């Protein structure tokens, strides 16, 4: 009798253990990433001392919408929403930034097909809808250069807060200036959207120089290309937000595993740009000379990267936050400090999909084994 009673308690013990494990793995694990700039040091991602603004940055959600399958709807999307909720309650960020590729195939969708994707996006954000959030456009959202339509970009941008018709946005929060650019357009040649993005850069550059000089003389300086003479000091501009990383002149290990990661997760094609995974060199130089960004946050690569450009500017590439792209998704927490202490960056990792599948498989096999043992025991006793 004691054996039967013990066996009857096993399912309850196993299910309770699974619930506890499920809550544990849903909590992000964060570690601060060292910076070349000593002003960027900060004790940890949860420390509030001297932090003016805490921003959670995610990328590459790759939502499908109405075409999503059973696994996406009831497993992957469920856990992504749970990750957002647990991250919000654990880290208590002041703002959320989504660095593009909200949709997996947005460039192929009609406006009516986009609506389920937007609904799923808002459902996934959940508690984050109560804090300021900003969304960039990625190549999977708006498409490649040959099909980059100004009307479509305008409509998609209109569904996200703070974006203009070209997919760019500028805002300030807690005395920290942010500038988001439509990096997809910067990959194109003589495209109307590219000219619009360059106009945004030019306008922002003039505003920065007018603010620095305190006079309209900056307008004349810009027209005479005085910006090439480093009228502004390095890292004195806004926080720059892009979907595509900037061009990197030095060898970097970031991206050495990109193709392997995509192939393993079913994304063997990188998107509309088969050979181009970064903003071209000329556009990168123009951005540095015109904006002097304080720090740069980019995405697209699906993996985390911390890179320092030749002028000392730090660029952080945010990992994909979806199991559709990688087994170990993650995101970034950026702490902006007052008193000239700079920006500290923490990388937060989330549960591996493979680990959860193993856990669920173990529970299923255990429950089936218990049922089998119980039935065999009952048959023997009935004899």
C-alpha cells in the first residue's frame, strides 16, 4: 500500500517541479559587459545607484501573425511573452526599444495581413505597454531596395510610436537624446527613402552644432562642410539606434557564427540582402562625421556583439530575442548614468529552447512510466 501511495504522489511532485523550473528558467540571467571606457562601469544590471535611465533593448522578434503554427502560438510566442513579463518585473526598465524585424515576413504582407502581427506584438509586450517604447524598422519588415515602397514604409511606420514617414525618429527621455534611423534605406542607392534618411541626419547634425555653438553660425559651417573638421568632439552626439550594424574596419569575431546559427534555426537566408549585413562604409563615415554618436545600438545579426570603432565609439549589437533565430535568445539592458559616468551595458540571456523541450520530454516520459507501473501493479494485484 505504501508503494502505491508513493507512486500516486509522484505525478504531483513532477508537475510541481516542472512549474518551479518553468518559473526559474523564465527569469533572465544578466551580466555586465566590460567597456573600454572606464566611465561606463557600473556595479550591475539591477543597481539603481546613479542610473538616470534604464532601457531594455530587444531585436528580431520575427512574429508571423495569422500564419503561425501550433508550436509558435502555444509554445514559442507564449514563452516570449512570459520572458517579457518576467524581465519587466525583475529588471524594472524605464523604456523598451525594439531594434527591428518585428515580423518574420512583413515585407511580403498586405496591410490586412500586418494587423494580426501587430496584435500579436502588443499582446507579447503586455506590461511594457505601460512604459515608453520605440520600434525600428528592419529589412524583414519593409523589404529589399528594389521593392522598398515609400507608401508601405509610411504605413508600417505609422503603426509604431515616434517614427516619421521615412521610418526615422528622434526623442529625448531623462535628458538623454536618441536618434533612430531607417538603416535599410541606407543600404540602397538612389532611393527616395535614402534621401529622406540623409535629410534627417543633416537636420540632426545642424541642430547639434547649433546647440553646441549657441548660434545660427552652425548652419553656415555645415554648408561649408566644417563638420569634416571635427567641430564636435567624439561621442558628444545622441544615442544612435539602427537595425543594421555600421561598417567595421577592423577584424571582428562578431558574426563568425551568424550563418551557422541561421541554418540551425531554419533561417538559412539572411533576408533580402544576401551579401550585405552592415551599413556601407561611405554611409558609416557620414554618420560618424555628422552625428558623433554617444553610443550605437544595432541588431540584425541575431547574436550579441560588443565592438569599439576606431574613434572609440562603442557599438552594441543586440541578440535576437526569439527561438526562431537561435536556441539561446537574449537582450540588452543599457544603464545611462548621470554625472558624466557614461553608459553601462548588460547582456541578459534567456532559457534555451532545447532545455525546455528536454524538461517537457522528461516529464512526459516520467508520467507515462508512472502510469505504466501503476497499471502493471494493479493487474498483478487483481490476479
